[in-house]
RNA sequence: GGGCGGUUAGCUCAGUUGGUAGAGCGCGUCAUUGACGUUGAUGAGGUCAGAGGUUCGAAUCCUCUACCGCCCACCA
C-alpha cells in the first residue's frame, strides 16, 4: 500500500497534479482516444458545447454548477466508450464588456469612448478581455472540467468571425435580414439599441396626469412626450364616443398653442382604462407606433437620442426630459389643461439589463431578422419540414420541439418556449456599440454592398454598427466545429447531444441556436436541452456583491477541494430547480472524499497483490454483495441516462458510505481476522472488486480523489480511471 | 392581465406508472485509540399547506382556496 494513505486525503496537494496528468494524456481530445485505442474510430459520438462564459469577469457558483453537471455527463459518456467531445470557449459579451471597460475608463480618466476613439477603445477592451480570459480558463480547469482545449473557440476569433459574416450574408440573401425603421429599445446612456430580452422591468411609482385634450380627458405618465400628439384614439365599439367618427378633425388648445387633432378608431385601446381615450406618440411608444402603422399616420420624433427635447417642444427645446417634465406640467396647469393628478401610479419602467439606464423607445433605422417571412429550406433534416418546402423561422423553431426532435428537460420549460415564440417580434440585431462583429455592409453614395469581405474598390464605408452578441452565440454549436467549411468535426459531432445551460437564457440563447441551426444547416443544434436552476445562498436569496452573500467557487475549492464543491452543487437539486447552497454543505462532501480515501486504505492494506490475479471461488455471501453492487450500478446508470444526476450521486454516496463502509467493511473485519482461508480469499477479491467499481461509479462526480486512489491500485484495466470502462451491468 | 413552479421531519430537499412516508445536515443517548482526530450504533421529530372529489387505497390523479417564488405582456 502506498504511504500516502497514512495521512488524510489532501485535495490541495492532489488536484492540480491530477488535472495536469489528464491534460498531458491528451484524452480530453477524442482523436487522441481513438489513436490510443481507448475508443474505436467508428464509436458512437457524444458532443456538447460549453456555454461560453462572458469575458467580463470571473466565474461564479452558477458557472461552477454548470461545469459540474456537464463534466459529469461528459466523463460518464467517455467512460462508456463513446467518442466524447466537450468544446470550450469564451464569449465577448459585447454590450456588457464594452460598458464595463467604458465605465472603468471614465472612473479613472474621466473620458468617454468618444474622447478616446474607436481604435483606442478596442485596444483597451482587448487588454481587459485577455486578462479576464486567462483567469476564466484557469477556473475552468480548477473545477476539473475535461474540456478539449485543442478546440478552444472565442466568439470574436478569426474562424468565428468568418462564420458570423457568412451567416449574415446568407440570411440577407434569403431576405430574412432586412434594414428598416422600426421602434427599438434605445439606451440613451450607452447610445445603443438593445433587444427586447435584454430589458428588465422595474416597478416604479410615478405621478399620473389627467389632461384636457379638447373635449376629451387623456391620461399620461409622460407629459414630456405629448408635444406632437395630434391623433386621439378610441375603441370603435365605445358607445361613449360614438358621435365621433374615424377621421373627424377637431380644433383644440394644447401645450404650445392651438392644434388640429384627428379622431382615430382602433381596437388596441382599452375601454376600461382611464377615460378610454388616448393620444398617441408613435415615435416613442410601441403600441402607438403600431396604431400609427395600421392607419398610416405621421410619426414625429420628440426626444433626441441623448434624451433631450427637440424643437417641436418650443420653449422646452434642448432641455433634458427629466428636468422638463415638471416645468411642462406647470405650464399645462397655468393654461388650465390639467384635470387632476394621481400621485400613486405604479407602473414598470424598462431598464437596460446590461447597463442600467432607462430605455427610451425610438424609431431608428436598424437591421432586423424577420421571423415570419417564408423561405425555402433546401436541405432539411427537421422532422415535419420537407426539403425544398417553404417555412418561417418561427415555424421551424416550434416544429423542432413539438415533434420531439429536440427534448427540453425539465418538460415544463417547453411551454415557456412555445409561449415566447408565439410572442416573438422581429429581432433587432444591430447595436451602436463598437465592440463586436461589425455588420458586413458597406455604403457608397446611394449604393449598398453586402458581403463577407470588404469591396475592393475604394470609397466604400462600412456600417458603423455591430451585431447583437446573441447573433454569434446562436451559431455556437456549429461555428465551433468549423462551419461554414464542411469539416469532419461538423459531420461527426453535429447536432450535439446535449445543451446544458441555465433556464434564464432559454430565450437569449437556446431559441436563437435553434433558429440559426435550422436556417443554416436545416437541422437542430442539439437533441436534448437540459436546464439547470440558479444557485442561491442558504436563505434563497440571489448571490450578489451588494448583499455580500457571494460564495466564491475558487475559495471553496481552496478550502474543501474541487470534488466536494462539485458534489455540493449536484446532490439535492432536481433539474431546473434553484439550489440553495451553504458552505456547510460543501464541507460535508469534503468528509466524503476522505471517507472513500480511508475505505481504500482499509481495503488495500488488507490484500496482497498476488491475491487478485484471478477470480477465486466466491462464497454465497460474497456473490450476494456483488449482486447488490450490480444493482447500484444499474440504477445509478439509469439515473444518469435520464439526467437525474442528483439521484445517481446520492445513490452512489449512500452505497459507498452506508453499505460499503458501515456494513460490508465492518463485517469484513471479522472475516479477514478469521481462520477460513477460502472465505478470506473470496472476501478479499470481492472487496477489491467493490472498491474498483465504486471508484468508477464515483469518478464522474468526484474525479480527483478517485483518480488519485486509482493511481495507487495494484491491478487495473487502464492507467487512467478517466478512460477506464464504465462498469457493466445486466439490464 | 396571461402563464409556470413551489408548499413533505428544526433546516435543505427526494419520493420514478396511486399500495401503511425517505435522505443529508442539525438534535438526544450510548460506544469508540477505531480503516476514517472527518467514526459507529440507536433514538426523537411529519394529520405530506387547506377543503372537496375519484378510488378498496391518494404526498402522488381531478376541482377549488390560501400563501411564497419566477417568467411573459403594447393598459396610454
């Protein structure tokens, strides 16, 4: 027996060394496994992409949970003899990264991005992301992740750039990408649009004003937008206003003097709300915009892109809307146009989740993806859509899940997914930030050129906007495998088997990947979507810097080891449920790592190498122990196949601690100290069998300690436990 | 406003096609130089949120109610 077993298990002294050993073996890369004969060249493949962490900072417990789950799945499949590939990568996270760097620069130097210019900003961002990237890659290793580093990808590297440009051009040529003036979510602070999904709503208490608008009373929370209101809208069925006809003109006195208003009848108006009459501001409100579109009404901009009032505001011109509101109300009061004010109006404001500013809807020329436009899918592997038939992105996204070609776990998220698709509007993909993939469109005079490469002749100017970061993320399952080239990786490993990610990004990412893969490959990006929950603190609160309840994965690994950290994030959490984590839980599993260590010590110290050569005749009792073991293998394997890692881990834990240690070993002491040599030999052989099988079972969950013990075993099938065959069982 | 989830031992959660309630942590008692200073044995503790229904039988299926949480939404 190795002397190391005389001391308690020490994760700090072990883990980095073990990781290095794995990495040096090359077996994270399936090609090397084939070369070494660990799996056959035509073995079934198993592939999964790592949801690329943002290069904005460091990994948190949510990442740690994701890594633990994925690594367990990957190690399990690798041990089952599949050609297993897990692709690492990082994401540029355009808006989040740029705004973080910008605010750092502003804090230190009081300069904005316009002061330092596009080129200099890019330089600063690159320095920042490079630093951040190396921290992240180190953290991924610390968790024990068996990622194939030779296939590492970054959303902004050259290959991914090429994929993104190609995707844009092809979708443009199919008519699915178009430029148009629509109402968008404008962030006046970051000076960019953001997508619907990037906004969060925040409940706010405001004043609500009832204003006299000719013969009507209209309500508004935003008097500063009302300068241009010249349409008054009511429901066509509203009897109170049946004397007014659509198109009627009325003269009335308004903020800056007399105006002519036009009556519009539209069923978007809620008769129950307020007086059932409203005026519209199509430039700054989506509902109003859509009403205006339906009736072909004028749209006027009231607020500029910095949040200041335009000349239409008369004397208030140039004033910031925040300052202007009270002054405008004051003027309206003087003119006797204020009917009443409701002080306690609660409504929700849209905030940019990536920067924090209040969103101002604006009409802007932007690039959009049309999710409702018919196109012909030439080569389709999607069930229910024939090759050469016509479809839309929306239909395609729905079909793949409805047909069961993509399975979403847990089941309940399918409904959430359908609901989102049904309400999906055109996806605005252009951003007015500098960090990201620049849109491959060039302008010269009145001409426009769309292409993967810049036009050769001089004088063309590229569109200044960049693409929404989720556009490139949407390509991730296949851009990482070499698309648009037809690489062997792409044919072998796509569609990937599982996409494992948090339920909070089902719309941002999961849906976008299905969209992109459907259009560009006529296929699904993955077969199963496995969604995990959020990691919260022990009271169930979200972990955040301001509350100060963050548990840092690196600290925990330092204190209790990577194995313990992993297990604490798995056991006791059903798929899709949030996890309440406490330091105590992690500590508990450190004890478990030591338990298996000591079990090994006991067994190894009681056997001689010579006794393991071949299977001796076994006692009935020992046959029984092996059947119990086999039942554990069968049942744990089944749980992992169903992605119930929590149940599998718990079962293995129960078996090792409470069957193997508490019962089997206790009882073995008597047998081993006894006189019956037949019984003794049978038991020794059986204990060793149970130990090796237990190590295999536990390996995906606690890879470090199991590998370290494995390295000291006198007899084994393969040098590295990581690539040893998963124990067989009778189904 | 629409939808989803949760409510099971002090705490965190399991409970797989309905068959007399489970685990971990914590707690009580006893043992222990023990392979494990990170151990073992044993015990206490639950009308499975509430009400009604289906059934021979319900934590599990159906209906309603209450509370907690989450997501979506164009009530100005």
